C-alpha cells in the first residue's frame, strides 16, 4: 500500500500592486520566500502516525505535474492546506478522485469548514491527525473507511498519542528552514487569530525532552539548518521556556520563533534565548496606538502593554535578538491616519524587521463570525484572498479602496532600499555595541 502526502505551501497575493511590490522590496520578498520554503510539519506527523508496513511519500504541490499531465498514482492520497490555497487543494483532490484515487483532506481550514471540504474528499480528518489517522488507515485497509474522523483536541503530546514527525522524509530537499513544534494554542486568543487555538481545547506544551529529540532529528536532515518553531506563542510559560533553552544551548542551533512582548520583562529569559541561538522573534504588536489594541483579545492583554512597546523592543534587540514586529491594518479603530502613524512608529521603534498585514477574517474565528453577522464580508467565499495581504471585508472607518491604497503606500514606505539599509545599519550598530560590552 502506498500513500501520497501532498503539502500545499506558498502564498499568492491577489492585489496586483502588492504583488508588484513583492518583486522588488527586500523585506517583503525575503519573508515571502521563507514562508514558501517551509515544509509541512502536519504531514510529517501524519507520516509518523502511519503504520510501518505502509509506504509513504511526501510531495510538494508545486512539484506536481501540470494539469495536462498525468499525476502519480497512489492507493490513497492525503492533502493538507491552509485557507489561502484551499481552492487549489480542492481542485487537486478532484483530479485524483477522477482518476479513482481516494482522497483524505485535513488541516486547519478543513477542521473549520468540514462540510465544505467533505464535498471534495472521500474522507476528512478534523482537529489534527492524532487519535484519527491510524484508525483511518486501518479502516481503509479493511475497505470500510468512514467519511469523517475526529482527531484529539487535547493530550496530543502524551505517551501513546505523541509521535516524532518523519523529518527523514526531508533529506535531500532544498528547504532553507526546518520546523519544529513545541506547543499548540495561545491563551491570549486574539479575535482575528486563525492559528492552532481553533482546533485545540486549551494551550498544550510539549515536554522538553521530546522537543530536544525532535530538534536533533530535524537538523540531522540538513547541513547547517535554520530552525523555525511552528508555535503560536512559544514562551507563554517562562519556567518551561528556561528549561528548554538550557537544554538547547549545547546544540548550537540558529532559530526563529513567535512569542509575545512579555519576554522583554524577563532578563534571564532573554539571555538564555540569545545563548541558545535565537536570532529573531516575531511579535504581534498589531497597532501603533493603544486605542487600536482595545478589544483585540478578550482581556485587552495587548492594550495594557502598549506603553511598554518601545522599551521592550529596545531591550530585546539589545540582547542580540532582532524583533520582527507584525502589524494588522484595517482594525475597527483605524482611520486613514493609521498609515502615517504606523510608518512613524516603525521608524521610532528601530524595529529590525517589519511584517505588515491586512486584518483577515479567517473562517472559524470570532472576527469572521462578527463581520459576517454585521454584513461586512465582501464575499461569502473568498478563501484565495486569505493571504494576510488582500482585503476581503468592509473596514469600519475607511473604505475598501482607502485600506488597499494605504496598505500599498505604507508597504512602499517600509519596504524600500532606504529603509532596509537604515534597519540593517541599526542592527550592525547593536551588534557592535554588544561586542564592545563583552570586551
């Protein structure tokens, strides 16, 4: 029996002006290439959950034959996708099914829109593969595969359920980064967040010894790899984080992760992160004003910390860890004044990297439900525009056109050679100051 697992990766921006900017602007291009080159950790986990007597092949969608060429035949095909590429996923699933090859669909979008996905699959897996995939394969072998399988929403890192992803399937492939997951979910629970909190019942953290084993296995598949943690918020638990970092330091890795601004409040944690090889952290700063952060999360956690933003950014970057500040444009409090405000905030903050995004109502999020209820969605089904760069809703205090034009203008202000050079020079100044301090 042969199973083909096919990963859908990469982002295709639909707004033409932004697509053209992406060709020339260094920050925009660099981050886009990184995203496009990340392997599917979910499918590597599915491969590990597959019984050893079944042959598994891991494939990338962009490496498949064109539509006028024949696809490779498998006994069963598994596809995993995020929202922005789900339409292409459905189309590929239909091609395989037309060949008589059964298809299983999974991933975050499928879990949030199961009835829609069911129309293009022989079976779907919702809420993760743990607790579902082994039974699905057994049922398929016996000729009684069901239409829907429910994965576990908790306890995914416990003995008997946890598996180490099949990183060996990546050997010889041209990825520039490899992903490892330490946790699922984020307790901040922002209204627009479409990450793993939507398919888990609570924040779940992997035991440190398992993370270290995975790091060793993942990096063994590449020469001098860069590690990206596939987490929503790695350092929620500072005590656990320090234990992990002490265990990571001897590995000599270089890595990136996503976390929140509170890491700046713990000097010991920052020092351990730098010593363990952390090169950059992505932090959702979201807005250049406190008013823009109100009601983003249920407890206004981010709004309460806005006054500490500039000092926190300075403290983190002084520790030798660059900050990739992420901002969301089109929040309900934003007027057209936000574009200049954000440009000025970025310059004042001396952020080394910046990621601009448009507020995106992903299916299954509280934001989606609210905007749908208020009649503010531009279309009922707009999945290919869920790129974080394309507008698919009616803003509260500006027009759609003003948001699109303002985003393009701000991107051109932030992602140009002059600003890129300024940020790079600031990074070099910080590095020089650290060397002088160490001496």
